[in-house]
């Protein structure tokens, strides 16, 4: 039982972010705040990102996460949060992996 608790803590993006911050890293968190249609991750899913582009967790999959990581690095630099939207109405829907009819909103903010 203790082992499964350890694994959960080792995989929790919020605990990972806390550890990175204790190590002196600048960190952003991306959170799925809205989904519609076919979305791979539910509302409340997290992805944490450091200034070097390291990340842990998941907000979607495919190229969406690459785009979120890129935006998160900008958020870390500027300190200004961003609301990102990806979906079928967006001309990049196929490129970011939401070609099955889904849409997601992801809020990205700097921690600390």
C-alpha cells in the first residue's frame, strides 16, 4: 500500500511543481478549464512546465501539449497568465491533434 501512495505522489504534477520550485526553478501550471466533444483529458487535468521546457502531467496529448509548453515558457518569462483554446474551429485543429471534433480551453499561469 505504501508503494502505491509513493507512486501517486511521484506522478502528481502539483507535487512535482512544488519540488521544482523548492529547487529554485521557475514553474508554470497549465490546467484544462473547459472541454467540448472529444477531449482526451478531463477538466482539472494539469501539466507543469519549467523554464527549460521540462514538463510533467498532461492536458491533452499530441501537439497540443507542445504548444502549451511553448506558451508556458512565455508565461514564465512575462508573468502574465494566458487562456489558450484549441479546437475544430481553429485552423490548427488538425496540426494539434483535435481533428476528431474536440475543443479544450487551457489556463496557463506562473507559480510562485
